[in-house]
């Protein structure tokens, strides 16, 4: 149980274009999903918390107009990187929190490796 | 002071020995504690969660929590080369949904 998928697993795009990444909880419902970014040999950096049906909460320093997050259902959240630049190249990982009240366990998707040329 | 601190390592342990990974946290109101394993190039995988003081065992893994000392650890018994990975400690502070992650400890099990 508690499987999270991401699509695509790898994407290469040209500078200035936009890229959409999907995160799905496959066997459970997730009111809350999280988006992280990880640069090589660094730890996870939380970008935003996404709650179903409401606006995402962005961490300090993360541009909300550049990283658009939509959490339209209890099983799907999307991250759109708009006007991507080479410095946006990174490993983007989503996680989902199981809905039970007492459990704050987060399960991670396999990640999306973005390369902007 | 970082909210969650781990020794970055690398920590090198011979195969079959016990690997001990440590983590300290600064917020005394923290309530939920997690250990994740991350292989190179992959996403983190939840290994253990612990919510109350004491030990929690799951197979070869034991999580230990001491809230008075603001300390959580992970023991891996009978270490295997496949345990070689980066181990991330994560803490949920009181009132928050998000987890705060440490920098991770890189563990290498030597055959």
C-alpha cells in the first residue's frame, strides 16, 4: 500500500518552455501532498504544501508564479515549472500524506529529473 | 542552530555489524519522527516512524526516541551491503503538516 507515482520520470526541455509534472496517490487518498526539489548531493528542499481544493502554501524563497501547483482531487497534484531556465534543472519529488488523522507519514513518488537546456 | 541535525558522514560499517545513525532536533514540541532511506539517484523510502519515547523494532531496524534529550536514532542490525544509502531523519514539529529533514547521513556497508 501507500504507492505514489510521478510522471514523467525524466524530461528535457528548452529554456523558456513550461513543464508539468503529475503526482498521483495510487492506492490511498491524500488531502495533502508536498513538492520537494533536490540538487545533487544535497538534501531535500520543501517547495510547497498542496492541499486538495485550496491554494498551495509555498516555502520562503519559492516563487509561486514560477512553480504553479494544483491539487484538484484527493489523488492528483500537479507542479508546473513555467518559463524554465537551466538553473531549474533538478530532481523534483512529490510526497503524499495518508489521510488518517494520527499518521503524518509521507510516502514519496519516484521523482522527476528535469533538465533545462 | 539547524532544526534537525545529522552527521553527514560518511559512516563506514563492516558487513554484519550494527550501524548506528543519530539525529537531534531543536523544537521541543516535535511530535512525530521518521527515518527515510535514499539510494543514490532515487527518491526517499520510509523505513520507520516513531511517536513515543523508547524503542520501536521492525525486522533489522530499531528506532529509538528520547524526547527529553531531543534525540532520535536508528540502529541497523546485521548490516548488509544493500543497506548502503543515505539515511534521512525527519521531524514533524507541533502544529505543522510538513516534515523538516536533516541533511542525511551517508552509510556505507563494507563487505
